[in-house]
């Protein structure tokens, strides 16, 4: 039976360790905010290289918007469609301000927590690495990173539709009533928290990615995502079985669906939907009604949409 002195020493040790961990996480949060603020300033002032996300987002958006103007699928849809400016705000908020407000600090704190947890069970993230992409040819490493991350995100997207708690957050994205490129980044701030959390372990096990690797994949996924939501009637011919496309993705946003939890969950790749039989393109979806059942009661402004999932039901 442990003595009173031993219990006191154990309690003191646990208390000191808790204080140490708290200080560690507070330092991570502080450094995350400071680091990301400096990063944003460098982005705005163009003091970064070709992987400048701020101007990269603007360039890709202008190119896809130009394609919508030249090759409109729904010719009767206004150039400045319904919620165009709301979606444009979402685009910049989710891509930049969200990181500054919460996401970078939360992601880095979660990473530090996972590292600490893995060390507690006798391992470290480095020990868990099954493959270091630095040992592979650059093209193969990038392809591997892209395929694995897209597959994890495809599964995460399915969870957003199947779990009622998560679906309430995902409704923000599905409240789009007229498709256009900027609708790509209309989503609740909780979504990237879920995506990044589920991506952490697989990416840690592979390891070896640098910032430019991530930028290449991110810009490609951003361009495909913009195209998927654009007012374009493209399916890429035989490549439709590999890449998600506007004619396929519009059915994901259909208000009337053949199955309860949705179809066509692909983000960049359509491959997973064809492999796991969640693909659905019964006919031309050019003029189908978009949204979800009950969306007539969904709020129309940014603040209320952000608060919607956490409001207590009357």
C-alpha cells in the first residue's frame, strides 16, 4: 500500500507536469499566432516565392471566373449570381482569416498533443513513419501525398454527411443555391478542424513533406475544386473517371438524392466514388434544384450561418 508521502510526491509530480504541459501548449499557441501573422504580412507584400497562397488564390479564382464568363453552362444564370459576394467573403475568410483566428493555433496545439501522446505510449511520430517520401523520386512522392490525402478527405467528406452532428456544420456548404467557383470555399470553420485532425496521423506516418510539396498539391486541388463548383458544363471526357468535374459534382449538391447520405463525395478525384459505388450521374444536371431538405429555413448571412450548428433548438 503506498505511503502518504509517496502519494504526495506523485501528486506533486503530476501537478508540475500539468503546469509544464500547459506552458508548452500556451507557447505553441503564441508562436502560432505570431508566426502566421508574419506569414500573412509577407504574403500580402509579395515577399514569398511562387507558393504565395494569397495571390495564388486570386489568380486561380480570376482564371476560373473568366472561364465561367466565356463558357457558361447555365446561360440564364447572372454573372453576379445569388450569394456571389457572400461566397467571395467565405473564400478569403476560410483561406486566410480563419487560420489567423483559430485554425493554425488549434492545428499546432493538436500536433503537439498527438506527439506527446505518442511519446507516452513509447513511440514518436518519427518512429511511426512507415515511408519517407524524401527517399522517393519527387514526382512519386508528390503523387503519393496527393492520393493518400485525397482518399482520407473523401472518407472525411462522407462522415460529414453521415454523422448528424457534423452534417449540421456541412449544411453551410450545401446551402448554395446557384453554383459558381467561389462556392467551393463556402464552408463552416469547423470543417477544416475535422479534416486536419483526421489527416494528421496518416501524414505523420508517411512523413517527409516540405512546404513546397504541400503548395503544389494544394494549388492543384484548389483549381479542381473551383472548377467543380463553377458554372461550366465539363466532364473531361475519359478523365471523368479519375477527376471530379462540374457535371459530376453538381449532383452532390442536388436537393433531391437517391440515397439518404448523398453521392459523389470526391474532392479532387472522382476515382473513389467509382471504386466504392457512390457515383451518381443519372442525366444532365444543368438545371436541377440545389440545396438540402429544409434549406428554406436556413439563415442567409454569414454570422447566422456560422452560429446555426451550435444554436440550441427551441
